[in-house]
C-alpha cells in the first residue's frame, strides 16, 4: 500500500488574494476554517479576481488574534486590520460565477483601502453563516454548502504531480500558483486522478472531479502573466480542451486536519 501523507495546508481568506500556510486547521461545513469567506467585488457587486487584476497578488494577508491584517507589498498605504468577529451590518447581493448570494459589505474606510491598493473601485464582502451557496450536482449527487471558492470546498494536489510538471519546465513553478488547500506526498504523479473516497486523518472526503486551470496559474510573484505553466500542461494534461491539474473535493465530516496526517484511499 502506498504511503500518502498530508504535507501542506493552505487557506485563502479573501478570494484571489495570496494564501496562508498552516500546520493544522479546522474543517467546517463550507471548507477549511476562514477559507474564501471574504471576497472583493466591483461597483456592480461582481466578484474580482487575479484574472482581471493580477496586482491582487501584492496584497498580503495574515490572521492574528482574531484579526485579518492586510498590507501591500509595494505601496506605502499602511496596514488594514479587520476584526474577524465584527461582522458588518450592510446587506448586499453579490455575483460569483453563476451564483447570486447574500453577503455583508464592509465600511467605506475598508473599501477605500482596497480600492487604492488595486487602483480600481471595489468593496470587501463577507459570507455570513446564514448564506447558502450549493455545489453543483452534475459531478456529485449530494449538494454541499461552500464559500466563495470557484466550485468546490477543497482542492488537493500531490507533490509528485508538481514535480513532474517542473521536470518539463525550464523555470520551475511553486505549488502556491495552483492555490491548493491540501497537498500530499507519496505515490506517483497524478495518483489523485484515480482516487474516489479518501480519509485524511479521521475525516472523510470524496474526490469529485479534476480541476480545470485558468490564467491565474501563470501569474508570477511580480504580478506578470506568462505562458507557463499552462503551455506545458496543455501538452499532457488536456482533457476536452481543458487543462486539468489537481482534484476538486467535498468533505463529509467536521473536525481538524494537520500536516503529517495519513491519507487512506478507500
């Protein structure tokens, strides 16, 4: 039996902003705790991502003492602190892909900070516990509640899958360009393609479908778009004109996961 082990855990508190690496975290109904519960929207309340605003990569986010702490990597605009437990009162309906869902809009002061950071008028919103946003039943029959993530609560990628890709590239890429939540060691490249039901630590998960990758994976740490790694992935990971890398996942139980947890394929 192949020995698989959880080696990295990431959350992305604000959709399309850089992630935070964790040693352990809680698994909740919508995904990992704090993962993509916040999102930036434009003046029409449509979601904003690195696809159109690569400069989002320059906004750093940390969580400390129940606060979100934002800083800009190149602009001298000071830091922004937001209490996680201080939920705004302003109701707003936001659009993320094909979904319209209820959210809470932050103050003018908060929104002006982000507008200055990306040089475009925008607003920060939060998904409260009362909001329901359900996964599609096209690939998995049980609809799951999830956050502002693109399509599913979790994304898992094997280290060997990245190693294979980097062996084909002249300039290696890092795992964080693919924005996974869960990263594992062991096995062969793309073993995760063949998984269905898995146990990570004591928690049960189901692999739903491959993750189709977009231009966000080509944005480097300088906010520049490149041809790679999509150009190379297209030569061996193209399925039905979509470039697949990593697997979308749903969870079936609440609890916690930690780096070092064994992954059992059922």
